[in-house]
C-alpha cells in the first residue's frame, strides 16, 4: 500500500485549472479522473460514477492506503476537494493496465431470463440494491456496504461486462439499467455466479481467474 501523492487539500498541486474544475464541476472532474485512470468512457462516468465510488475505484486500483468509510466521508463531505485530489493523483500516476477476457463474448443468459435462477430473481425483486451490491462484491471482492450505498446498477453492469469481455456498449448499460433495472441486475448476478470473481492482486489488475 502507498500514500496519496497529493493530499486532500493540496488543490493547487497541478495548477489552478484542476482546482477550478473540481470545485465548479466535481462530478465531471471525478469522471475525467476515472477516464485518465482506466480509459473508461467519460460520458458514462459523468452519468454513473459519483465522487465516492470514483475515489474508491481509483484508490484501490492504485493500491493507496485508506478505507471505504473514509472514501464515503471524504466523497460526501468534501466533494470538490476529493474530486480535485483525484484529478491530481491520476495526472501524476497515469493510467493502469487492465487484463480482461476476449471481447464480444455473449451473455450466458438473456436479459429477461429472470426465472433461470429463482433465488436471484426473488432477492432482486425484494431488495434490488442489495442484490446489485452482492453481485459486485462477488465479482471483485469490494465492500458490500459501500456498494449498497453508492454503486448504481448501471456501473456494476458496465464493470462486469467489460471485465468479462461481454458484447455491448456503455449506452446500452445505461439504458437497460434505467429502463429494466430489476432484469438487468438479475442478469449481471447470474453472470457473476457463473463466471466467478476477477483477480485484484495488483494495482489496476482485472485478470480473469
């Protein structure tokens, strides 16, 4: 584990521009930081990645010391400073290299195949955000409480789909998660149950087990 290269309140480390961006448009700044970190789609990040989860993804990906609770408190209570810190940190460290499965694989089950696994279907129907959190936790070992509080179904679908190399796009991840949230969560949970977790052994690593 390493320390942050830029402290939370060192907003001017990379000049006035990052500071102004972080304070005026913190969610957009967080999206830009995640795009720098892992080359993910910036528009998708603007719509689906808040500062709390952006901080958690980047901190854990770089192997920086800290806790999920700290990510929540800093992301909620000091949002502009947290966003600026992420901009500065990703500018200093640069992108990570992720290793994923081959692209354009099909989903193992259909979007509307909810009854393929009745236990997942019932869990998702009665507590969709708990099911969504459980799917991501099984997928990458991340904190369940953080996932339940801060992670949207669209983000989990996108992370799972891209790490497994499944066909699709960021736009469809958003559309299915907004228009058919329960079915989308069920599909993602079934996929994770079938394929198993990814390996997070190194900074930014997402290698299939």
